[in-house]
C-alpha cells in the first residue's frame, strides 16, 4: 500500500487509503485486529486514467477494461476498478457508490477535508472521522451489508474516534443519506451493543424507514439472501435505504438507461450508433432479470 501511495504521490495523484490496513490502524488501533484481503484507495475522478496507467506499468492487471474508451465509459457510471498482481488486490475508488446510486458524496470535498493518519511511523492522508463513518455506511449499504465485520467497523470507529455528530447528521441529510446512516448505526447498536449519543437515538423516530432498514441489515449479516445475489433483490435493498423519492426515482432511471461496458460489448459495432447502447440496456436487463421475483 505504501509503495502504491508513493508511486501516486510522485505523479501528483492525490490518494487516500480507505478500509484495509488503514482502517485497521485508524479504527482498531492495531493492524493485527482486523483481517483484510485487498487495498482500497480513494482517488479523484480526474486521475482515473493516470492511476490506471501507473498501476498497469507496475504489472498490475485489470480484467474489467480493455481500452482507453472503456476506461472513460466505466468512469462515467461505476465507482471502482480492481487490479491484481500476484496475491495483491487493489481497488481504486473515485465515487462512494456507482452513479445510479444517486449519492452526491463529493470526492473533492472529501479530499479538502482530509486529515493526517499514521500506519506505524508513516504519515498518510486519511478521511476525517465524520467522512470515514459516513463512507463506511455508504459502502455497507452499496453491498447490502453482506458481512458482519462491516458493522464491527462502524462500532470501532465510534469507539476509537471522536465524532462531531451534529456535523455528520447534517452532512448526511444534505446528500440524502440520513436513512442509510441511521439504519447502520441502529443495527450496530442493537447487534453489537454500541452506545449512541442522544442526538442520534432521538433521530430514529423521525423516519420509520430507519427501523425497517436496521432489521434488513441485521438479517443480511445473519445470512439472509436478500440483496446478496445482486440484481432485483439488491436494487430493492438500495431503494429501501434512501429517504428521498427523487433519489429513488433517479436510481431506477439510471439503472435502466445508463449503458455499461457489458451493454456496449453486447451491442458490438452497433454501440457506435448514437443512442443505440441506451436501447440495448433495458432489453439486456429484461432478458437477464425478467423472471426474477
């Protein structure tokens, strides 16, 4: 991780490690207290192509994109790229969630609010405590809270770091992430016995959807199939986590009509015809998920 951060810094690619060893150090206070299998690094959207080229030059392999055109396509709707080299896996993130998630967590703002963290004696860039907690809640929601350790991360951040709760709640409300934040905090409290301040506990009653979401989260970490297989079930989970109707509508609209690399490959040469890939997208989804309940 430190080698990749040095590589990026030498080429003016601002990067913040997220989860993995950075989270183990910041939230648990010890690298040995949390297992991790990959390295998650946040970069700014404008640095995607440069970061891609730097990693490929270091013999990292990315199986998702094949051409510069596909990098541009992916950058427009996705949130991460995965690279492999031997036993090392690196995930580059330039959004908190895919574009269809309709969550305006501005990465430039995250970088402007960054703070200093430490791994051993090494100083590295880190998310502010409030941004870290919100980003972890967004990540868990994006992946339908499939792992108990993600709730444990929430609990450890609250235990280890000082949180400005008024600032965090205001920030979450501003981007329509209030329900997913409160739902995760309620699930962590009920499942792991976390202590929450009255400002947070008093907020649960403001949205009945918070309690329902917390139960969904607990069911998911206990092995429920809901949301785990992707597709329709995952979309239902995502929609249940959003409190604003406009965000849910944008979610559906973008899922249905935003062409992905898979859609363009499916369309073949016809994808070069303006608008054709947008037509292929709903047809391909219907063929793939039409029978899902």
